């Protein structure tokens, strides 16, 4: 049962990160298309957002290891 819980935790974390990254990058491209002069600012904000979203799968893996350890 612990293996199933760990697999679900990692899978949902990866799914959430993939959706989040897609939304962030898509909206950044839309913003750059509308206002090309803000490209640098938008890219910086995008990279910060992607980094924060990528914390989700890392936390999911940690939770999976905790579940497997118990």
C-alpha cells in the first residue's frame, strides 16, 4: 500500500508541475507577443515562477520517501 501511495504522490506532483509550467510559459509568451519591450522583465518573472512550481515535485518526492519509510 505504501508503494501505491508513493507512486500517487510523485505522479500527482509531476502532473501539477507540468500543468503549472505550461500555464506560466504560455502566459509569458502571450505577454511577450503583446509587449515585446517587456521581454526581459517577463522572462525573469517566468523563471522565478517556474522555479517555485518545480518545488512541488521535489516536495512530492520527499513525501513519497517519508511514506515508504514508515
